[in-house]
C-alpha cells in the first residue's frame, strides 16, 4: 500500500490525538511497551503490517532536503507561495511564522514548519554534528535526532509509505519525549497516532518510524535514533532568544531529491 492509498484509510484514525511534549534523550520504561531490540510485534500489530514488504515509492513526490541552504533570514528572497502557510506573508519570513529551533555546538538554526510541511525530512549538520529534522503533517509530529546509523553519518529520505504503530507505542513515543506536537499554522498541536511518516536510510535501506524514532524494518530493526533537544516557537521568539541564529531556506536554495 502506498502513501496515497494509506491516506484514505487512515483519515478516521487521525482524530485520535496524543498530547505533545518536548524532546528528551531519556527513555523511561512504559508499561506494556517492549524494550528496544525486538520491533517485530510493532510491525505485526501496526497498520499496514506488510509495510516491510513494500519498496520505497519515489512517485509520491515528497522530496527530502539533502543539501540545506541557510541564511540570516528570508529577506530579499523570492519564495514560492507554497512555503507561505498560516501567518507567513510578505517577502520575508514573518515574525509569526512557526519554526522548529535547534541548538548544537554553540550554533542555532530555525527550520520553518512551512518547509517541513512539504518536505518532511531535512538532513543537516549543525555545530559540527549531523542533525536530522523531521515532521509528519498528518500526525502533527516533529522529531529531531542525531543523523547517524551504526555510529556513522547517514542520509535519510522519505519512503513514500505511511505506517500507523499500535496506539500504546505512539503514546509511549510522546510520553518519552521522542516526538512532539507542532502545527505550521498554530504552533502548539497534539500528536495524532495515525498514518505516520516512514523514513529510510541510504546506508542500509532500513525503514524508520518517525513517530517512534525507531527502525521497524531492515538491518537496523530495533535500533533507536538519539533524540536531540528542540523547541517550537515563532520566528520572532526564536530570533530574540538566539540573535546569532540562521534559518533554513526553501528550495531552490536548499537541494532536494
């Protein structure tokens, strides 16, 4: 089942909300949720349970950002209208536009949700560290992690498939701080346990659940991404707290695949 087929099936499930929270590297035990290392029950009881049998679908048209370009702002840039959602008006990035803010190694960067809404995955480096920034519009879920697989820098792409984990796993992902709620138009949002973004890494071809920050298929099955701290704020708020920040520029400046 590809992403478009899954969308229709999962519409009803998207109404079941889960409360959002901030990121954390801590994974406390959650009753009824197995420890890392055996993801088979997750795939088996999720939907569709056959996701591991489906190869990546490039025809969905959601292209991950592979070569991000950044600048101090969007001022002076002619930005495509599709990257102006909600309160984003005018030529630059509006003060009221919502961003995911990340700070690593003394460097700060803002990732506008209006870009993530369209591209869902950004492969970046910040403060000398490989960073993965992801967003699933259907689930209203954000996840920021170290961009590493088996200790090496990795490139992640959009598989073109959606997969809904069992509710207890989705709930655990939120409670553990592995994912957080976000909206491109309102900022705050509840995470929905619905058809969720499935990523894959170039190195091993493993499938990763964005909502769980876990590999669910392939050689990396059972491995967990290392979550990095992040926050959701308006561009004005983030810039006030981080005056030396830069911000992700949309395509064509940032290159996708």
